[in-house]
């Protein structure tokens, strides 16, 4: 009988730890600052990047968001979309290597955008939209290092880059993949007409909705699987307990 009493707590602890571990991992995956869409064609023009910033704290609000744009592979023609309650400060930096375009040589580009004046409460997120004139065509990805400041003074630094073939770091920077021209998910390689622009925005919205739905279903499936595992473990423990009592 003593063996049965020892087995029950251990089984319960193992099951609880398994559930907590899986759900914590699932929550962490959604707490990262991300950029949408996840990819554009190299050299794409006239597009929009959306930086999605979730609040990962339980008792503090996000009050300041700083997104740093790379200047070694600059994003040209950056424009900030007005956000209700938020004030955007745009920092421009002179480029070490000027960029030649059809409209002339560009010698400076936006290096940082800082949003302040409002807040993102616990359990909420906010999308910050940034329009661009042209993406670089000489790199495979762009990392947008981001600092997220909370009302209690905490600063989360989303600045770590993932090594090729390595595991995702704890605080990854939002990364935009740049694909071969003509193979992009959400970008265009030519100037869009008003009609095409509306169509493109609709496609982006649909893609974003589809991505959110897929993620939601993935988490739901994960939770169902964990609950199934817990139920199975409980059944095994109950069976052992019943067998011990009958003996």
C-alpha cells in the first residue's frame, strides 16, 4: 500500500509538469514581437510592414516601442502610419554606402522609429504599420531589433538573431525574409496601381487572418493533446490504485 501512496503523487506531479511545460512553451511562442508579412521579394517596392507587439507582462503596460531598421541594407522611402494615441519619432541616419536608384542616389535612410504616448495593456497587442518605397536586393533577410519598454520600467530587448540551423533564441529580433524576385509572399517588385494596391492589402489581410487562424488551431490542438495525455495518465494511476485496493 505504501508503494501505491508514493506512486500517486509522483504521477500527478509528472502530469502537471508536462501540461505546464507545454503550455508555457506555447505562450512564449506568441509573446515575441514579429513582422508581417514574413517575407517580401528582394527589391520589392511600395509595400507595408506591420510590427505586431504583444504585451507579455501580467501587471504592466507597454508604453514605448523602438524599432531599429538596418542601415547596412537600408529600407528606403519609409513612411509611418498614424496610430491613435501614439506619437512616432523617426530618426534618419546618413548611409556609409549610398544607394543608387532610378530616382537618384540615396545618402540617408530611417534608422529608428520610436512610438510613445499610449499603452498596450496586459493580454493585448498592437500593430504598428510602416510603409516603404523599396527593400534592398543584396541580402536574404532583414532583422529589425526592437526594444519594448513597460510602465514598471522593465525593458525587453528583442535583439537576438537566430544562427542558421540553430534554435530560436529567447528574445529573437523580428526577421523579414527576402526571397527571389517573383517568389514573394506579400510583396511586389513593381510600383502598384491604386487598384492593385487595394487588392494587395486585401490579400495581406486574408493571409494575416489565415496565419492567425492556423496558429490558433495549432495551440488548440496542442492543448487537446496535453489534456489527452493527462487523462491517460490519470486512468493509469486510477487503475493501479484500484488494483492495489483489490489486493
